[in-house]
C-alpha cells in the first residue's frame, strides 16, 4: 500500500509538472503581470460591457469565451452580442432562440460563418438554454463593401429600413486613430481602396458599438465577442462606445500568439485589460 501511494504521488507530480511546462495559454493584465482565471473573472464582474477579442480560428479563445460566459450566468444578469451575426439577421436569431425555427432554419435565414458549428454555436446554445438575449451587432457585409468602394457617403442613399441595420449617420470618424492609420500603412497605396479601407473597418466598429449601447440594460453585463482588432488598444468599438456612453464601465480582453508564453511580449502590453497568450503552434479551428 505504501509503495502504491508513493507511485500515485509520483505520477501526479510528473503529470502536473508536464502540464506546467506545456500550458495551452497564459493570462496577463495590461501591465504584463500574470493573473489567474479566477482573478480575471472577479475583475470582469465590475464591468458593464466586456469586449472579448478573439482570433476567429483560435480554439483557446473560443473555449474561454464559453467558460467566461457560463461562469457569468451564475453571478450576473447577461446580454450577449457578437460580430459574427449581422444586424439584419436579428429576427432569425431571435426565432431560433425562441424555438420557432430549428438549426436548419437558422442556417437558411441567417448568414452563419463557416466555423459557426464549432466556435459560436456553443454560445448561442447557452443563450437559448439560459433564455438570454443575443444581439446581432455587425453591419451587413454588403454595406461595409459599399463604404470600401464609395466612403460613408455611399450609405446616405439607403432606404430607412436598411439604415436601421447600421449606426446612425453621419458616422463619426477619426483617421488619426493608430489602428486606422496602421491599416492605411499596411495597404501602402490607394489601389486597394485608399482612405476608404479603414472607413470600412470604422463602420463595422461604429455599428457594433451602436447595437451594444442600444441593447445594454442597467444591472446587466453585456459580453460582446469580436475579432481582437476591433477592440485592441482600447480603440475600435470601444472608441465609439465611450463617445455615446462614457458613463459605463468597459473592460476588454484580447488574444495574442507568442512563441514563448511565459512572459508577455512588450508589444502586447496595454493591448487590453486582459490578454490571453496562446502558443503560436496551437491547433486552429480552420
């Protein structure tokens, strides 16, 4: 019996040591200090709105989105929202959550992302089971393309019904925001849309912020899932939210990839209030 106990203790120690050497992720705060999941959750509970920035094909980010949301159902009233649903698909999403249509019907009526089943369906199913509102916050893609081709002015001619699916016009826009300036630097010339390239990003940010603000309720936590670049460095969606609702408490999460996750790289500090660092060689969902 004594030898068996020693063997068990050895195996537990060995496996725990292995796990510590090969973690799937590490959490940091904005200053680069390691934080536990429990501490992050406690601080997130102080927020009115949480912007959860993901990489769309990262399994760790998707898993943590579900973990955080499930844990929040136990401690606060929730509203969910996502970039992955466009505003004109809200009725279809509502019908699915209410049980009026099935999964096939949702796929027919809404423009689901190709990785919906693996990455976003668990969040929608949680909302359905918990009877939570799930807000389709993104601009219909065709209108973002119109901005890319013709600037914000291209939206002025839309019928009133279609304008209800985007942020109210005229759209506030600051071309000097570092994120938008970086986008212009990336394309290098005007051949790919020029100044309209970051504007197409801004109309997405503005619309998502609009529908978050429009659907937020006092004494609730609104968790919004979006690509990290839509809220990194406290810009994008957050810039628009603070313009319209400066009195709310906002916290952000970002996802980054690093070869070494034992420390937070300097360029990733202050990217968000909490940073999920995932190994660069992590398996992708697509």
